[in-house]
């Protein structure tokens, strides 16, 4: 038997290679954009979590002081301004209003304020 002559049609044409390379480039750019977006969203989520932890820290410290021992005040945690006011509702309870300021995520130049209300009461049963 004589060796077979290879078919001149074997392999890929230049058009097929260009189409494959174009599709590969499109897929890789899409994956890069998705990775960039996910990293951006993770950074924003980290900021939100930090903000929530800061506000929780302030409210926990106010609750730990206890009824009738909290007065109006303010604090700055990681550059965030937090203020609180105390109002006496009746002789056995108080309303503590905590206001925390934060920067907007879409527009960092805009400031937002969030309000948390705490109720402190005398635990003595009479």
C-alpha cells in the first residue's frame, strides 16, 4: 500500500480562526468586566458592613450604660459622626435616638443620616 496523501482541506481556515479568536476575546472581556463589577460590589458591601458594625458598637455601649445613665452625646468612629439624644418618656423609661451619618455609595459627596431608636427602661419591678 502506498502512503495516503493528506487531504488539503484538513485543519482550520483563516476565517474560522478569526471567528474563534473574536469569540474568545469577547468572552474574556465579558469575564473581566464581571470580575471588576463583583470586586466593586464587594468593596461596597464591606463598607456597609463596617458602617453597621460601627453603629452597633455605639448602640451596644449605650445599652450597656443602662437606664437613667445615658446623656446626650456624640462620637466619631472611623471618621463617621454619630450623635444621640435622650428623651424621658415617663419616670421608668427613656428613648435614645441615635443618628449616624454616612457617605452615599453612588455619590460619595452626598451625606445620608440613619436613625436608630433605643428604649431603655428601669428593670426594677415595683
